[in-house]
């Protein structure tokens, strides 16, 4: 009984995980026995009384897709923390949980650089339509942090607005993280958040069995990416047939004698224009991100990664 409660104590692990750990340690105890023990001691949270989903979806390999989001705030007043989390979709491996006082682009970028330097680059990154990677001002568009990702040849995937199911894995991770932090009590100082997160991530990746992984640990399914982070941005060559131009200091491009807003974050960057009838698709490196209508003289956001096959540009699924 004491061992069951001890395993439950720090992070609030459920009966299946505790029973699995005890079996690995040679103690033959059933899930039902563990659950009854937790019930007797009032240790079963109401959120643990749920039926698992019948079907789960995941990317076929590590680093195919990372999910990134903010969980918060935790704590109040001087202890308030706006933490950033990064999770691998395939393995559920937590690449980082970062304590932040705010969501300033420079600080968040430093967190991602730490992740990329340690684990390499993902193929895709799933984000929401929020700061600091999405700019809701000036007609909606990419922010400077998103440009940083694209320059590392990471395809950006933006989830549906007000649709948290798109980020289901990281939302579930947030629930597990928040439960652990609540059980341990708030730290005495804000600086103590990061050591707590680091200890949690180690337990989550290395010790905690994951039901969606057939009770494997995330670390057993994850391996770093072979794509390495580059501090210096690699040059990009657009395919023949596209008009290449520079974005001016106002975030606009000139087309047929008129200026069209494209993106303030792309000031002094090269973009390519692809003409389709009276529409022009504006592309930065591997992503379409703006549509210009020459007839109505309007500009609209259009975020889409592209692939090149035999010289043709194709949208990527």
C-alpha cells in the first residue's frame, strides 16, 4: 500500500501506470487492486474517471511533427508563470518545458534554439493562431518567430481556430503537468519553477509508462533528428518561372504599379510571386502565405507549405 501511494504522490499517476511499474519491480499486483487502494485513500481525482479514446492518431516517426503551445498561467502574483511546452507527436517525448514571465518573441526563440540544438530540427511544427508566432495585426500574418522557423526549413502547420482537439496530445500533456505541479504545491520563488519542470520532464520521459504507447516510456520511442540546427540561415533558390522581389520597409511589394501589404516580419527578405490569373500567390521559401487579388486590389492571408516535384509547385498535405 505504501509503495502504491508513494508512486502516486508526486505526479498523480493512474492505476495502470503504477501497476505496470510494480510488475517491473517484481510485485505482482493488479490494476484493480491499485485502483481500489487509491480509492480507499481518496487519491483518485475526478479527471481520472474517464474512458480512453478508441482511436488515436500519431505521426509515423519521431520529429515528423512537434507540437508547441503555452500552458498557463501557473501560480499567481510574483509566482505567475507563462510556460512554453514542446512535445513530439509520435513518441509523446517532451523536448522541453520552459518557465517564462511573458511570451516575448526573443525569449521564446531562445527556448526553441535550445530544443533544436539538443534534439535537431523537426519536419513540421504544429502551432495555434496566437502570439508570438502569429501576428493578428495589419491584416493577419506571420510573425518574426514564424519566419525564424521557416528559415530553418520547418513546415508550419496552424491548427483550427477555437479547436483544441487539433492539439490534443499537448493539451493532455498540460493536464498531466498541471496535476504534478499542483500536487507539489507552488514554489517559494519564481526561479524554482524551471528546476521543477526539468525534474518532471525527466520523470515523464524516462520513468512514467504511457498508455497510448502500450506502456512504453516516451524515451523508448524517441530519437533525435538528423536535421541539425543552423545558426546561419542557408540560402534559398526559388524555382524558375517565379518573380522574385524584396519586401520593403513597410512590409509591402509593388505589383503592376500598386503596393500590396504582405508581411511586416519579412521586411528586407526575398519573396516569390506566382501568377494565377488575376491572383498572385506570395511565397517565402517553402510556404505560400499571402494572396493578392489584382482586380479588387486586396491582400489576404494564405498559409500553406509547398513541395516541388518535377519543377511544379504542389500543396503539401
